[in-house]
């Protein structure tokens, strides 16, 4: 029995020493009684270090769990493969599986507990790694499906970066995009960083991103803050401790770099597995980015064709230049992806290129800004005629900084400008600008130039339409002005109408009308319009052949100039310089064999008078010459008429005075003599014998004849000068005239009038004669049985109306005086 027991003891001792599992026996007080070599290998403590002591492999945070397990063991419970977290002597964690069995004494009580422990740390790590790998592969598959869907590029980049961060299990990172224009890596998407940090750029070989881009392979930097890949800026603005980065390559074409960093877990180091995982993801992401770029390019081409087609249709269907140019500006901004776009146009009045329309601008400082040659981006395009672009406006030494304040206010960094060329001349500029260093590409330039060419077509169409409309308006205005000019006969008003007509045809112009001095081949200024300063002095004279006006007079041909300040033919260049005159045309006003004057049309800008404009002005000048000659002739006739009228008034006055004298002579002498004769004859007849019957009869007839002659003389005297006019006034005289006319004729005349105090005698007699002649005409020609005469006055105006409802007459024939029947009307007009 003793030999058998010894054999069993040796057997168990061998098993105890050779067991790969840790064998540990604890007494009821929890002290170690047995500790085999496997336990030392797993936990690190030797047998001598643990015997008689409580087990040191229980971490402090697992003490309560340990005591709970002890209570179960002392209660006689068997534990079967329970997984526990313990620690090694060096402090590293260890995962174990525990099997226990209670050891009882002779009384059957649990005196010790046998524990067998298996180290499952590596297995657990392998399972965790496998599980993680499985999850990562599933995530990659899911993410790959997600990112390969058609997405807008910026959204895709953001999604790729977020998924990469989630996939590797970090909390921050940056996705860099390769900028072919500047050959730099540009931080485009960031995760886990402050939003206030500006975009970061790395050249090839600079920083982790630049090194990965240059090497075209991934990089793990677990000692980032002391590595050669860090920079002062990154040390100052980040808390990176480890960085993992992979290039985004598509068929060896660099698209960017995805960089992940550890900022929160100082013990978190990147592994080869992390790199392999990110490399696999980066390959899928590169394909997705390339597909998105292709999709974006195709979409851009489609949208470009749509916008260009819409513009072409708009240009053909509409002549609204403002609307089309706004669409060009908005289209340029959209198709190039610019932050803002502008178009500047050349002004016809000043010939300057001025900003007109903008899209995406924050401020209005661009509005009405002039672009000068050689200054800024646009000025360079004006000077060279070629497109120009810069990726850094403020630092680009090729351009001047005249407009830097304006571009800085808008935050402009990159800018592209192309010429808007119409008919061989730059008529404007199309700009696109970015507020970042994203440069414009050759494709952007081609797109902008294509839109600029459409803008040029719109400008040309609008210009042609404007010319046609303006020509129609000019012809209409010419017709209106010509009618006004040729129907006006006052010389001063004709002159004014001529100058106003010039301003209708050429707004903002200055015009001068020269007249020929009668009897001398010399011109002087008759009138001017549109001058800023005082006109030429009255003493200014030009002889034939002298100055532009003299040349036009001598040659009878228009003279054109487009450089007044240096044209030696212009006689008074200092005056022209003070007025700011630059170009002009001088036209002779030819009438018959002579020149009535010269018309000068001057502009304060450079302008070439085309053939249509010259023809238009020549037609206008011909009408002006006729109008001026007609006005001159009318003035001569008017002067003759005034003289004739004065002479007629004098004749009428003499006639009235003579009538008054004759009336007085007839009344005072002839009338009294006839009365005395009649009385003497009556006395003689009374003295004759009664039987002298025949003689008495003859004497009576003679007396009656004398009385009749006296009445006729009295009537003639009254007709020569109505006595009521001098004694009772015009109102009573006209009333008596109407009553007498009604009595002598079959026409009943109704009279209504009023007294007019202070009426001069000559005015009264003229009005009386007018009514007298009018009533005579009614009696002779009207063939009516009634008429009306009205006398009235208001303020200084006296109105006499003689009305009837008779047959009437031809007013034009009556006014001409051709018919002898209408001489009375002429006399009436002369009295008035």
C-alpha cells in the first residue's frame, strides 16, 4: 500500500509540475497553499513569492468579484470554465478560464479549494481580432456599396472620411485632395477638429500627407510629435500622438490622401492590420472618387450644354441684353464652381470697361468699378487680349494690386478673366473668382470663354437692334423736327428748333449754328446748345476756308473730325479743350446756289460718324437750310407787311381826318347854305302875287329840292363822321347804326353792347367802320333776315362780334384779296 501510495504521489506530482494549466490551491483563509510552474508562467510570480499569501493576480477593481467567487467555492460549489480577468506580475491583463473543486477534511467540511486556470488571453485576442476583422470587412463591403453610389463629389468626400474614421476606430482625421494646379495637398474634409482652423496645404514631401503623396504608399507614424513628419503648425494646433495615412490612387493617378490620427487615446497605436484595412478602403474610395469625378464631369457637360443651349435660344428669341448677361454670369459661376462671377462691359459714352452684373457677391464695391488696361487681372486681359488666371491674387507678381482692396473685401483668392470680344474688339470681361486657393483649370477657362462668346453675340445683336431702333427713332425724330422746323417762320425760333433737333438725333451733344453775314463771305455764331461754358464770343468770325466751318462753307461738303484736340483744322482748339469736345461733324446748310449757314455737331467722346449718320445729318441739314431761308424770307415779308400796315394805318387815319373835315364842312357850310336857300325860296314864294300860281309852284318845288339836297348832305355828313360817335360814344353809335340799318333794309339787327370808358377816338371810329362794313356785307351777300352785333370788353381787350346764319364765303379766297368782291374784308383787316 505504501508503495502504491508513493507511486500515486509521484504520478500526481509529475502531473502537477508538467501541467500546462495553472494549478492553485487556496485554504479557507484564501491563502496560497499550492502554486505549480504553469501558474508561475502564466502570472509571473514564483512559488516562493506567493505561498502563504493571498493571490496577487486579482486586480483591485476585481476584488469584490473574487470574494463572491470564494463564497461560492467555500459553499462547496464547483465552477466550470468561468472566464475571469486577472493580471500578471508586470501589470498586464490576462484572461483565464477557471475550474474549481472543493477539498474536504475528515469531517466533510471544505478546507481548501483546488483551482485550475487556463490562459485564454491569446485566444480571446484572436477571436476579438477575427470578430473585428469580420466587422471591418462587413463595414468595408457596406461602405463600398454606399460610396460607389452616384454622389455629388463634396458629399462623397465627406462620407468617405467619416466612414474611414469609423472603420479604423479613431476620433479624428483629415481627407486631403490633390490640387494639380498648385501641386499641393489641400485639407478638404476634417473630422474631430475645431471649425475655426483654416485649410492646410502641404507640398510633396511635407508632413505625413505630403510624404504619403510623394511616396504613393501608406505610412504609420506612432511617434508623431517627435517624428520628422510633424510641423510647428501641427504641434501648435493639434494633439496628435499617432497618425495613419494612405494615398487615394486610381490607376497610379494621385487623387488625395486619407489621414487618421489618434488624439484621445495615448496608448492607441496603429497596427499593420489598421493600415491594411485602411489601404483596402482607400482603394475602394479612390474608385468611388474617380466615378464621382466622371459623373460630375458628365453632369457638368450636360449642364453646360443645357445652359449654353438656353443662352443660344435666349439670344435668338430675346433682345433683352440685361437678362442674357445676367444668365451668362450665373451660368459661369455654376459651371466653373466659382464662389462669385462678374461681367464688365464697355460703355459707349466713355469707352471705359465698367462692372455691370455680379452673382455671389457679398458687397457692392464692384458695382460701377472701372477696369483700366494693365491693372489687375482684367486690365491684363484688356492689354493682351488673352485670358488670364491666378490662384493667389494677393501674391501673384504678374498683376498689379490696384484693385486689391476691392478683391480683399470679397475675400477673392483665385480669379479667372476672359475677354468678351465682338467684331474684333474687346467689349467686356467675364470674371469668375474663388474665395479659396482652389485654382481654375483649363476646362474652366474653356467654359468661361464659351459663355463669353455667347455674351459677345448677345452684345452684337443688342447693338444691331439698338442701331435699328435708334435709326427708326432718329428718322421719326427727324420727321417731327423737320415738320417743326419747316412750319416755323420766326428766325429765332427756327434756330432754336434746329439745335434742339440735333440733340434729338445725338443726345448729350453740343451744337453750334453759324450764319452767313450778308454781303461778306464771313461766318459768325448765331446760336448754340449743350455747351458747358459760355459760348464763343460774338466777335468770333470765320472766313471761307478757315476752320472746319469755313472749310464746309467753301467746299459745300460735310467735314468730319475724330480728334478735335489735335486737329489743326479746328480754329479754336483751346475753347474745344475747355468744353471737352473730342469728335464732331460740320455741315453746310446749302440752299440753292448759296450757303445759308453752317451747323456743327460735337461730341465729348471718340466717335466715328458712319455713312448712315452722315446721310441722316445731311438730310436734316437740307431741311434746316430751307427752314432758315424761309424764315429769312418771311422776316423780310413781315417787315414789308409791317411797313405796309403802318402806311395803311396812316392812310386810314388821313382818310378819317379828311372825312371828319368834309363832314364838318358839309354840315357847317353846305348844309347851312342849303337851309338858308330853302328858307329864302319859301320867303320869295310867299311874296309872289297870288295869281302867279305857276311861279309859286316852281318856287315851292325848288325849295323842296333844296330841302332834299340838304337832307342828303346831312346824310353824307353823318356817314362821313357819325355825330353820335363823338357826342354819345361807341355803344350808342353802334346801337343807332344797327337801328338805322334795320330801318333801311329787310334785315333785323339785334344789338347788345356796353359803354367803354376812356376809348380813344381813333379806336372808336375804326370799330364803328368795321361794324358798318360787316353789316354792309350782311345786306349784300348773306341773304338772311336777321343778324346779331355784340360789343364787349374785358381788361384791355375789346371784342366786337357780327354774326349771321348766311351762305358764308371762302375764307382763303377772301384773305388773298384776289376777288374784287372781298376788298371790304381787306380794308377791315387793315383797320385792325
